[in-house]
């Protein structure tokens, strides 16, 4: 089945990306310390959040309309080019008006010496999102995207070692390495797209925009809610506990999210495959995929809990030992969150991303309230507990909607059986180069 083949590519690349992320995490932890790592983490998260807002949900919209055959690739590429000019103009306007921005965090980031790098990172992230969404619709697009992701991560890791360990450039060096890795990701992606579809200017931006932004707005709201659920606690920790606490918490988050490698891979592959099949087939695939993701997340979460202390203290150093308990607290919530990648991509494939936005919005409200309630007394452990509770609320919301619409049981989504165990064992054997048992 192509879905699981593509999931294997994505999972393998995610494993490699996590391994390299650990190396970059160790470098930044050892050479920047909790406060420096916290400041870098805030800059990267702010850049990522601004990228999400300015992209307007168009990435998933491009992919959806291409997969449904509603637009051709050439028209989408031209739309991307025009939209990119608009985005760059907005970024330059934000830079010029940085001192008047209402957000203290944005004023601090854009008003610092890192203003131009942050603007550049935001623009590059948006272009990558747009171009990669088109690439994923090609027959071998997922495999190509995986290769480019790994290449980008290798670049970041190598340059971090050079800039932090060799040249001692501090945060500026870390940001420079990140920018270079984004360029390495973007240029080959753009080349692949233009090679497939030669550049032919079209007067189609206005004609296609209502359709693209119609779906894109719903997708934007969904992605904004999802990203906020993952990021809002970082900014609340910063305001209530300080930047050094963010550095410690970021280590716990980085390790805990390793449990989401496979769910993320399956979710991305699902969105590439579900739009073209019947609803009955979709529900069958969604049920099986969610059970597989929960099984894998359970196994990964158990390993993270078991090795939490050596992972943190040996790799990151004793200065980050405060991340051990938050890591353990985060794991149950992330196991529950794993199935949400499947549910969200199911509703997106139906053209209903606002359903996912509702579920993530519920989780966001719970997360914000719990963070302000728990962080003052529990610190980063309170932030981890708030996130774990919020992720579980999101999963419960998705399942309640699916039960109401399709009369499905909880076990259809969350209880792995022997078929899922056999499938996972076969895929692991295949990844290790052994002869896998065929799975229907």
C-alpha cells in the first residue's frame, strides 16, 4: 500500500532528523547554556509562528486542490510566486514598524540585532511550506521531500558545530546555521518544481485566489490552533518563569516529541492519499492508522520514560536536570496526541479543517488556563502537566465528533490489536533490511 510505503519514508527520515536534532540540541545546550538556549528557542518559535500566520493556510490548500485535480501545477506555482512577493512586502513593513508592535515579544525580537535573520527565516519557512506542499503531490514527492529534509538537517548540524564549537559565535552563529539549512532545503525544492513545470507567467492569481484562500482560511485556523497548542506554553513559561526556564523546558519538549515521529509521518502521508478515495475506505484507513500510531507512540513513550534521566543529564548536562520530570509528565499527553495527526488529516482531506480547528481550539483554551494556574506553583512541571491535559482533551474532542458522525467505538481508534502489532513488526523488519512478512 502506497500510504504505508510513504509513511515508511517519512518515519525513516524522522528518525534521522531526531538523531541529528539530538546532536544540535547537545551543541546548543553545551555552548549556550539554559538562558542562551531559551533565547534561541524563543526566536525560532516566534519565527515559526509568524511564518504560519503569514502563509495564510495556502500550503495545505495548494496540496488539496492539486490532489483533487481542481488546479494544475503551473497555475499553483505562479500563485506561489505572486503570493511570495506580497509576504516579503508584509515582512519588510513589520520590520519598519517593529517599535510600534503591540507584542512585547515581537518588539524584543524584531528590535534586536537578530531582526533581519528572523525576517529572513520567516520568509524562507513560508517559501519552503508552499513549495513542499506542491512537491508532495508528485508521485515521488514524499521521498524527495524526506531526502531534502535530511540534507537540510545535516547542514544545520555541521554548521552549528563549526559556528558554536569552532568559532564560538554564540546565538548569532546558531541563527546563521539555521538560515543556511533553510536555504539548502528551499533551493533544490524550487529547482524540482520548475524543472517539472517550466516557468510560464499567468494572469491567474486573482482568478484562483478565492478558491485557494477559501480552503486556506479554514486550514490556517486549524494550523494556528495546532501550533498554538504546541507553542503557547513556551511563551507563558517565558513570562512567568524566565528565559532560563524556557531553555530547560525546551529540552523536555524536544525529547518528548520524539514519541510523535511516526504519528507525524503517517498523518502527512494520509493527507496525500485520502482525498482521492471513498469515505468508507477513508474511515477504514483512519481507524487502522490511528491504532498503529497509538501503538508506536506507546512504545516510544515507554522508552522515553525509562531513559529520561540519562537522556537529559548525559547528553545535555546537569544544568538541564530539571527537564527530567517535565519530560515524564509530557509523555502520556503526547501518546494521546499521536492519534490527532490522523484525525486532523482525515477532516482536512474532506475539506473540513475547521472541525480540527474546533478540537485544537478546545485544547488551546484548556492549555492556556492550566498553564496560568499551574506554572506559578509548579514551574516547568506545571507547564508539562497543562500540556498533557490539553492534548488529552483534544483527542477526546476528535473521538466524540467521529463517534457522533459515524457510530464508531473508542476501541476502533485507540486500542491496537494483533493486526497492528504484526504490521509494525513487519515495517520495523523492513526498515532493518530483513525480509518482512507480507501484511494485507
